[in-house]
């Protein structure tokens, strides 16, 4: 195992030396600062890079406020079937830590006329319908290039915010696409510029999308949105830069926020349909209630399941994944915590081996039971036994193989300054043996042809695979030669692959053009764990 050698050897020593010299050594055993260096990073923003302030305490942000509602992006079009709006990406200062300067986020909003700027930093919800033509003018008011990627949506390749289509600082462009029948589901949007995706997302750029179907069997259900994001905050109110370990394992701050709030309160007085987004850079969310109460899963990334999955007590959402749940109020009042339960994604340790899994923590406090306004919990709608029909994709006409691996270049890591740059040198996360090269096509597919892809993880930690432009179906998972057919027929665009595991998917691309596929740990993506699929 190359990684073990690398960790227990040179990097371990290098990190330990770096670590000992920093103020982080006292406060945060996981964080080591990387000094930004603009020479290798076009447009890198220096004014927002914090000095070496230690991380704020895990309770520095107030908890217990009611779950903030997401803002909604207003439709400026009066035409039926048409959604038109402006999204501006820009720095916004928000008071966060008492007695400290405002925290400078980068966020999406509708521009100067946006009346909701006091609302969560999460980008406004784009709430649209199948058949809609969506036209979004994107204005880049950042000091770096950016794009808007419509994660999971079947939009044309040249409208999908590929890294090859950057919007320069101060420039704008309009993204245009029509949402096909069958695309109803839970999606999100975020930047995708080459090597700057991780930073732009951790500074706040991400927002939810809901596409609705005219014949949605759950249309009458009260709906609640939980967009989970990650925040790593220093005591001086700045957003901390990535440490060496953040680059290696994927960034996890001391806060996992729901709709921008730490551990908010949710009152469930009727049965509800929840849409949950994992918008974190790298944090895995193993959703559970602390008292083990079951919920139902009714949807994945790409919309509803064929039938509700009742009795679910644990549901893993890898970074980038979404789910639709049914959470029931029950007739009697009770409290439970919505947890991110312990999940071991086998993060690397500094001196070799793996880090122990993070402790479980509460995402939200939920009060169940009939409320004063709705005294009768029985008023909740009936959950249909069938939700929609999903036809298995097939037969596959071609096979594709994707292999994730890690490799560490000792020489590069020992060059002076290797660990003193915004991106560390010598740390390689590979797809089919190579890091991302904008000039290279990794795989080629034919439009309309169903393919069987195997995604094999030969690395030592979990990596979530994501593909652009389409929803796929998991067919089987294979470990140590044991192949297990996937019991759940569902549409997804992101799937976790454990070390030593191979996940088989069925997939088809409908449009010609270049699509990205990558690990959705955004640091790994930026470090090159990404490929280009050319569809002809
Ligand atoms: Cu949400 Cu290319 O990713
Ligand atoms: Cu995507
Ligand atoms: Cu990864």
C-alpha cells in the first residue's frame, strides 16, 4: 500500500514538523494551515485569506433557533413554462461571531434587488417544473473565474458549467436549458472552475434545486428542505483556508450547518416530506434519529423511488448526494435529535494508518407531535404504496472502467515550498492512473447508448463517484470477488465507493459533448480526481 508508506514516512514527518510550528497545534489537532501562494493559482484571492488564527470553538455559533427557511429565487418571467432569473456570485459580509469582524462569505443571490439577503448564505432555491425552459443569467462578481454547474440535471454539456467554460471575474453569461419529462428530483448548483471548486464551495457558493412533476404523487405533502453545508471558522471570524489534512482527506470544518444554522430546531406537527442535501465538501452524513425511530425513504438524487422504503433507521448521504424522506409526526409528543451518526470513511492519519471515525453529532433537534395549530396528526396525507415506475436501463452496449487510486510523489513533496502553496504538491488522486488534464479525453461514449460502468476504488479511503449530465442506476456492488445485486432500483448521480469495492452502474448520455466525472470530495476533485467523458 503506497499510501501507508507515504504517510508513515516522509509526509508524516513533514506534516509533524509543520504542525509543531503552528498555533493550530494547540487548538485543533486536525488542522494545519497552508499558506496561500498566488504564483500557481491565477486569480487567487488574498484579501480573504486568513492569518493563522485558531479555529473557533465548536459551540461558537448559536444553536437552537428555528430552522431557517431557504430563500427562493424569484421567477422574473410571466410566460408559462419559462423560468428566468439572475444569480450573482459575490462576497457578502455577515455578522457571525460576536465581538469579531463580519465573516466574508461568497454567496449566490439574485443581485442588488434581492430582498432576502439577510437569509441563509445557502444560495436561493430554484423551484421549477418538468418542461420548464430555464434561463439563468449568471454574474460573476468574485475575483476569480467561476461557473455554475447544475449538479445532476440533464442539461446540454455547453450549459453545464464545465471547468472548460469559465466566466471571468466581472463577466457574465446566460445558462439555458429545458427540463425534460421524468427529470423531477432534488438537485443543486455549485461552481466548477478548474482547481477552485473546493474553495468557492467552502466559502458559501452552493444552492438547492427542486424540479417538480405535474403528476407528483406526493404533491400535497408539506415539504421541508434541509441543505447541509460545512463551515470551518477561525476565532477572528474568517473562513479558514484548507490545511494539508483537508487536502488529503477532504475538508471538514467544526460546523455542519442546516440551512446555514447550527443545530436548528424543527417542529414536525404533521407527516412531512423532507428533501435533504449533502452540500458539504467532504463530510459524510449517516442520517439517523438518536432514538432509532424509523423514517421512510421515498427518493434519491434523481427523484422518487418506485415505492417507499419503510423502516429506514440509517441512511448514508455521501458528499453531493440527496434524498427524499417521509418523517412522521406521531400522535404523541416526543423529542429526537437528527444525527450524523458515526461513519468511518477511513480518513488518513498524519503518522500512518487511518484516523478514528469522527464522533456522531446532532444536525438538528426535532420535536414531534401534534402542534397547537394542527391538533389532529391524522390529518396527514396517506403515503401511496406506488410512487412511480422506474424501468431498469439496458441492455448495456458498451463497458467502461473507472479506477480511483492515490499516489504520492515523494520528490515533489520534498521540494522546498511543496507544502507552502494553496494546493499541496505531490499529493495525487487519480482516475485511471492519471490526474485531470483539461486537454485530455479520459473516456468516450456514444450518445443514446446504454453502458455498464464499473467504478473501482483501489485507494484506502472512501471516494464518492459523481457523473455529470445524467442519472444512473446502481446495478451491483462487488467486494473481494463477491458481487451483490443492488436491491434498490433508483436514479442517482452520486454513489459512494468504499476502498476495495467496485460499484457497477448502468448509464446513458443523451447529448453529444464533454461531461465531467469525478470524486465529489471537492479537494480531491481539485487535485485532479476527475476525468472527461466525450460523448459523440
Ligand atoms: Cu456536484 Cu462535478 O459536481
Ligand atoms: Cu455534477
Ligand atoms: Cu475522493
